[in-house]
C-alpha cells in the first residue's frame, strides 16, 4: 500500500479526485489529507497572482475572502467534502486541518505516517513559485520523500 500525504487548500473538484486517484492505477493508496485554511497571507501576493493569471475580477475580491479564524469553518467543510470524494473511489482517506506552520506539520505527518510521497494540490502562485517559496518547493527540502506539485482545477 502506498501512503500519500495530500496537501490541499480548497475542496477537491471531481477532476482533481480523478487525477489524484489514478496516479498509481495498480496500487492501493491510503491518503492523509492536510487542508490548509486560507491564512493571513499577503493579500498583495494573491492579488498579483490573480492579475498575472488574467483573473482581474478575483484580484478585486481578495478582501472579501475569509482569512485566519474565519477561514476555519470553510476549511472543515472542504476537508470533509474531499475525504468523502476520495472514499467514494474506494480509497482509504483520513485528514486534518493545518493549524500550525504547514511545513512543520507536513514533516511530522510524513514521519508519523511513514508516507511514501507528498502531493501538493494548489492553485498557481506565480510570485511564490518564481522565488521557489511555494509549499511544494519548500517541502522538497524538508520532508525526505518525493513531492509532486499538481494544479487544482476550478469547479
């Protein structure tokens, strides 16, 4: 059995579930999903990403998105939705909300679960990616197992 830690920042869309669950077609996979709530990140970085991706309307709505403590209820819903979607494919799936520094939690979860790999399923973060400060780039130097970055789809 392959043990995969899956780090997400929004609910899994059906196409994302299909992508993730078909990466190892002939293997049984157990997923440990880490849901990253929208934190008190730099709104400017998110707005720059939106502009660079041509999503000008989204850039103007950044302030309306819940952050910090207000982002916890949507994150719990996103995690439950994602776990249900993975389980409906026949996969084993458990999960938790990221409440501490994501890389610290990721490192401890990989060690505790004896994970074989980490999948980071995220929206494009062009500014952070350019400087290799995105979660996947940073995780590659931290967790000790292969890290694959995939782009999440919009529902």
